[in-house]
C-alpha cells in the first residue's frame, strides 16, 4: 500500500523531495552496503542494499538470503536505499495502515531499478 513505481505512477516533485530528504538524512549517517547475487550462482543480477550502520541487522538478514558476489561490483542491477526520519519512532505504535512510510521504485529502460525506502522495515513493529 505504500509502494509506487515509476511505470504505474509517473514520478514528479514528490519523488524529488523524497530524494532530497534521503540525501540529507543519509549525509549525517555512517553507511554500510552489501552486494548480493539474486538467483543462482550464474545470475548476473546483483542487488546492492545501502543502509545506515545502525540498521546493519537489515543488511545482515538480507545478506543471508542471497549469494555473495565474487569480486567488486561497479554497477548493480538493483539498488535499495533505506533511511528513516522523525516519523520512524512514532510509527512503532501505529497499525500498519496508519504508519508514515514511503517506498518508491524507479524502473529504468535498461533494466536497472532503484528503490528508496523511508521508515519501513517490511514487518510489523
């Protein structure tokens, strides 16, 4: 219910503001990233998850679901960028439909995808 993609919902000023908010929030954080192969060991689809260090458990959990990448990845196929803002803590006490969450999925013609996630852990908190 919180996800909009660039195919079904053309992006505009709201998404530009989200990117600015993401950049500002993450510029104050120490970040970690993890690259993983999606599919089997012969797949050339690589996902990169970027999260603030304090959410390393998200990267750790996701990292255990997929295969490690051999070598350095210059340009991943799929990027997931996660950040939180002042609404994150108050979301914990709200039922899912009332949480202040934003998820935007930008799908490009060359097959690359970037997902920006604000305030969602993909689980009930």
